[in-house]
C-alpha cells in the first residue's frame, strides 16, 4: 500500500476498515482506488 | 409555451441574499445578475439521454426533468437526432437529445457513433441509463467502454456523465415475482425491508461488475458521485440524481439552481438511504 493509500485507509471509520478488508478479501485483484470506490457506493445504498 | 412566473429561481434568491448581506451597490448587482442571466438563459440547458430500449428513458425524463408526458419517438434505425427544446419558464429552456441505443448492429452502430461524436460534446449533462434488473450488462459495458467514454474523454466532457441505474423497484420481481415482500410498497412509496436487502445485494453486484470492467474507479471511468440508483416510475431516490447533475461538468449546477430545485420539491421524501 502506498503512503497516500495508507493515510486514506487510516482515516476510515472502524466500520469502513472492516468493509475495506471484506471487499479486499472478496476481490483480491482490486486496487485501493477500486475498494474505496466500492465503500463510497456502499454508503449510498446503506 | 414558456411560463412567466413571479417566483425567482433559487440562484437568484441566493444572490439577492448575498447582495443584501454584503451591502453590494446596485451597479454591481446589475453586473452580476446580467452575467448570471446570460449563463442561465442565453442557451438551453442541454441533456443527452442514452439507453437501450426499455430502460426507462421517457419515464426518467418525465420524473427527473419534469417534462409532462414525454414519449420517446425514436424510430427503429433512425440516424437523425432532433434536438427537442422545452421552454420551462421565464426564458429558461431545457434541450433534450434522445440518443438511439446501440444494438450491436455494426452498420447502424457506425452511424450512431458519428451522431454521438457530434452531439455529446455540446451537452451539459449526458445521462446513460441502465436497467437495474437486467441480467446482462455486457452490451451496456461495451457501449460505455468502446464508444461513450472514449468520446467523452476525448472531448473532455467525462465529468458531464451520469450513470443512472433505473428500475430498482423491479429488482424484487426479477428474483421472485410471487413474493409480496419483494414487491414495492406503493402505499408508503418505498421498498419493503426484504426488497431493500435485495436491492442492496443487486446494486452491489452491479457495481462489482462495472468496477471489474474498468468503468468505475479507473482513470477514464465514472467517479462515485456520477453513479445514481433510482426508480423513475416511483420518483424514488431522485435527490441523488439531481446531486449528480449539479456536479456534472461546468454547467450542471444550472439545473438544480433553477427549475430543477422546484422539480425536486415535488418528489417523494423517500430516499434509498433514509434513516428510520
């Protein structure tokens, strides 16, 4: 993970960090941007 | 015929308030108002709507843009797109380009692609509509990847795009048409709890696919605010739609700052992520 990505990850809420890891396990080929995008969309449909 | 109303547009009201608070001279007020009106009224607010047959283009235009009884009159195989201008009120006009869907007919697609190249760069908002309960997004992905996004990127209007996922109300029917708990609650005008879960799951799958196809979260793809989920027929979650329009390119703000704000007031309060 790049430093910028790490900073963005650390700024996530606890719940979103769990979500980040969940998405990453489900899509191991996705990059940080894709995971963050998915989290943003998940909030839209929450 | 365009209506005339005494009610100012929202943007005019906001500026009036700023002028009042800032003690702005009449001369400066006139300067700002003239520049603003030039932006709002000199040319129509141009919207292109793209989508395959049956995705709900007409219903979307009726619901989101407040067009009364708009019906798509695109003839099969049409290669001519007519700009339809709808005078709204007080000089403000909405212009709609109803674009033919690309249907994997190579010859027609070449003609349609020329039309897309001709029309899309001049549009303030470009709405690409997908049917949420479609089983196969392959064709939509192809059109977006091979035609729409390249044209928009080439002409620097990618930010004018809105990826609109319609018919979320029908997701339940596509799972089990006989389950009443998967039907839209027409009385409350919102999804049932079971349908809400089904919608979340389906939308999540759609997003996953679009990300895998490189259409989302990529350098040349859609940003998250450009993706909206809604039901045009129930006016549901259209607030996100208007937000996406507001953020579209350089002129998207014009719609919610004028007629769009008034249109939003007519919609249901129901929202996809409404808290209980």
